[in-house]
C-alpha cells in the first residue's frame, strides 16, 4: 500500500532500474509554496534499496496532493432548486450527496449541473438568480442523484485517477479514505497537476530529445546537469510511434552548455522551448 503523504522517504535505487519518470513539482496543498517535491517512477529489475539519507517526499503526484477538500455537499432531501442555488454560489458543476455518520462524512451519491438542469422544463433556468419557477419545484436531490459513483483514494497516483475519468467519461471522482469522504478530484485538478510538471519558475529550457531503448538517461542527464551547474526540474520518459522520447526541464545560467553537450552526446534534440519566452 502507498505510504501516507505525511511520511517522508528517500530511496536509493539499484543500477538495474530504468527511469520511467522523474518530476519536481510544487506542493499545492502544503503551506510551503517554495517547496518542491520529487517523484521518481522506475521500471525495476531488482529490489528497491534501503531508506537512507535526508528526508524527501515520495509520491507527490497522488490524488491527495491535488484534490479539493472544501466540499460542496447536499442531503438526499435537499430541494433541487436549493442545490442549484448552491452550485451557482460555489461556482461548481457537481455536488456530492453525503450524510454524517458517527462523526464521519459518508458518500451517498453525486449530482451534476446537467442532472439539475434536466429536472426542470426547458424554459426554466434553475441557476438564474431570479428563478421563481425553479423555487416552486418539489423535486428533491434523491429523485435525480446518481448512487453508483466511481471513486478513488487519496493515495492513488493522479495518472490512474485521470485514466479512470477518461475511460468512464466523467469529470470528477469523489475521494474516499476507508469509506469516509475526504475530497473530490476534478478534471481541472488534473490539469493543474499536469501544468505543474512543466511550469517555468526561473530561467531555463524544456528540451525534448531522443534516446535508445534501455539507455540510462537518468545518469546522463544528472551528469550533464552537475557539469553545467543547472537544476533538473522535470524529467519525463515516453514512447511515441515506437520512438523513445524524453523531456527534461532544466533551470540555471548554463543551459546552453547543457544543451550543446546533450547534442554532442549523439542524442537528437527534437524541440527546445526556452523560458522566459525569448522575443522573436
């Protein structure tokens, strides 16, 4: 089971491990805006080493780091008109139907803005400030809510949550910790996480380059970064049409030297994006 986010780890990895992804992102839900967290994903042919060294943070790209905790909830007996007003007030597109039980919030269902809209005649806009016809409606949340709800957990990797949303064609997943409702993660939260992978926070460049299968790209990039005294902010690995592509985002004063040596090492550079953006 994935460790709780509060527990710090620093791992060493065997030489046989092949890099899949290494990212540094800001911590949106931790009150330390200058802090960066590192996540490394490996395809490993051996055992992970012992915990050593100074604390770092493992698994920052998980649901709990990006989910919303300030939940907009309603009861099954809530009038739909009241729910529509809450949606308009909170600027949300869905409400969680939940009830407190033994001091814990339990999920009962979910209602979307589309569900609310379809509960009224076509000429009635239930989200309008002055919607007298909507307020006269006797429809309750219990009449329109969906009770079969896809959910996720705080420790789920965010890419798995995104894949579930994409496969099920839903825009959000309630987050449950041992059946207790603790949050919700939406498409917008996933976008924020993705943007966090590539967001520029200083002078540098985002470099896309090609490499052979099985190559130790992590060692290559870290050695180049050390020689040119640049900081690695993101290193991602992927495959597109059979081509092994890597994206590294580096920051520092010697980015050009890093880029030149990467070129001379025999790795074709596909694209370079410098930031701040240079005038053309």
